[in-house]
C-alpha cells in the first residue's frame, strides 16, 4: 500500500506492507520528471495499490494520472487519515511524512475504501459544469456593471433583473453629448457585447450538459426544479451513489440533514452548514423553483408553515425531502443501467470527494461493502409526470 499526501507541486509517499511495516518513503515533484521518478521508485513493488488522500479534491490530478497509467487507486477520506494521525502520534500536528503514513495506514486497514475508475464522461461533465458555473459568475459581474452604467445614463429606469435584450433597448435610446456620457455609453455597449457572448456560451454549455445527462440515462430532470445544470452537478459530484448507505447518509453529505444538538431531556436539532455546499446549492435551487410553481413541493412547504414552522425552517424541510427524492432517483438510475457500484468509506468529511467546506457530522462509521440486495430493497423510482414520489414524500 502506497500512501500519498498530494500537493500541487509535490507528493510525499510512504510504502507499507500488510503489517503496516514501512518499506520505503520519498518526496517527488508533480512535474513530468518527478512523476516518472515516483513511478520508477514504486515499480519495486509490483503488487501495489495507491491510497491517495482526497482523490477527487487536491489529489485529483495525481489520481487521474495514475488511473490513466493503469494503476490501482483508492480514495482515502482526509478525516480518516486525520484520526489515524491523531491516535498514532498522540497529537494532530501535520507534516507531509506523517500525512503519507496515516493515509497508507488507512489504506491497509480499511477494506471499504472507494476504488477509483476511469470515467471520461463523468469527468467531462464535471469540467463542463464548472465551466458553466464560471460563465454564470462572469455574467452576474457584467450585469452589475451594466446596471450601474445604465443607472447613470437613464436615471430612474434601472431594471432589477436585466437581460441583454432589455439592455439593448435601453441603450439604443441614449444619445449623450458630453464626453463623459459618450464614454459611459461606449463602455456600456462593450459590456453588452460581452454579455451577449457569454449568454451564447451558457446556452451551448447547457445544451451539452443536457445531452450528457440523457446519455447517462439519468432521470433526475423528471423532478420538478431540476434542469440539466443542476442534474449534471449532482451526477458529477455524487459519482457512485452506492457509496451512501441510505438516504440519511446522502442528506448528511449534501448538508440537508440537521445536526442533533439534544442534551438531557431537551430534544433539538440545529442547522447543518457542512457537507457539499455545491450540491446543497443545487438542491436549494430546486426547492425555490418548486415554491414558484404549483407543485407538491409548494403544498408541502405550506403544510409546514401551517404547522408553525418559520419560512426558513419550512424551506429546509423541503430541501431534505428533495434530497431524499434525488437519492431514490439516483438509486433507481443505478438499477436501470445495471452499473456495478463500488464501496466507499462513507466518512468523507474533509476534502475528500468534492466536498467544499470539510466537516459533515459525527456519524462517520464506515459503510458496508456494496450488496445488490440493498438496491432491491429500494422502491421503484419510475417517476411520473405528476411527480408522485415527491407527493408521497410530503
């Protein structure tokens, strides 16, 4: 087992046998020369497995290179490595050598780590989703600058939700005569050109993501409020749904499960600000969209409000229900496509997988090995047009 502590410019490794005896160690750069040297050093142990910390986070580039080279790679959650380091040394001080050792020990002791596989389609979906989100952020910046310029060119005529078409009409009616006004109008016209170009790129990216989601035979878009961008982000970040033992683990990973804060006779929960915040944001988009439409989600929200819940509390309840429906749909898609899931040590609480803020919950017990009967126990998720599953969840 080769434990790897990856960084952008370097990687520290430690080689352990099945009895956790150190056989070798080294520090290598991540450029082509350093990567070749690391592979040459590891060739002394033909029967080897690479345990990479955060293989979908900071360790993603190295893990992908190893997979493309035909190596066996497992993903080690950072929190498991941190626990080993704490119990092994008696303190939690970090060095690259200690990190590599703790990662290797987790690889030796844990039999349910997620085994990585090359999935070019899923990787392409992740990159395109990141690109689409970056374009969205750029569009927001341009719209803000354009609104500021139009507010000075046309006082009292500012639009709250400005579109490129509205900006074009507003700008066409402005003919300033002073030098400052002419300059302001010219800059606004340039911003409008950039806005139109970005919107064209966003539409193209959305169309590609929709085709990718359909190509993976996913029916996430059957759920109200989930479009191609939201579905693609969920698929890219979740990867293999079998790494979640049940809907509760999935909700904990997505940050939609409340944290137990009970003490003594008091039974209470508090808001979780942990988990994968990107997926949590996607679920929030789905919830807000359902509230705007005449859906079962809005009916469920109103029932919670009638029961005395505050608006934000009712919204969080709706997000949890949507999280459960998403999990069931992912499981149903896995059954329909006949994919063979791999196990995952479900406590990827730190920067493992693609979780942004690390920390999820205290339920960090490893998940059992995947079993086909676990899927058979799940109800069918052939969701109809009336979104019956969400209705049952309500």
